[in-house]
């Protein structure tokens, strides 16, 4: 049996040296983000991503996650993008699935 490498916490993944953060947007209708550690929340108007450059909030209309690969740290988003904002701490951190259900 092959030895499995250590699991990376979100903080360790965020600071991993080989994981660059990059955002590529095409005509405000699609975007690809590298350096994604986790998807904090998403709906058709807002996607909150924990990246190695901070928390990235993408807002717009008809937003959909087309492809997500957290092992590679990549996400592809479709829809009309209105804003992209970075925060050092997530304003909604701690509000996981149960937190949204119990509000």
C-alpha cells in the first residue's frame, strides 16, 4: 500500500508555495481562478472563494460553477460578473451549510 501524503489544512493550502493565484476573465461572462483552496458559498448571484490571496467574492447574475478542482486549486465560473472583491477574512466565515439553514 502506498503511503498517503499529509492532508493540507486550508491555511497550509493557502500558503503552499507552488499554488499561484490567477484570475482570467473573458468579456465579464466567464472566468477562471487558480489558487482556490475552498468554495465557502455559492448561488446564482454570489460565489465566495477562499484563495491563497485572500477571500474572493464574485457577484453578478446567473453565476454557475462550470468546473471545480480543489486538488489543482482551479475553478471555472460562467455568468455575468459585476464585481470581484478581496477580503482578508470572510464576512460569512463560520456560516456553513448548517449556519445558512438555521438563520
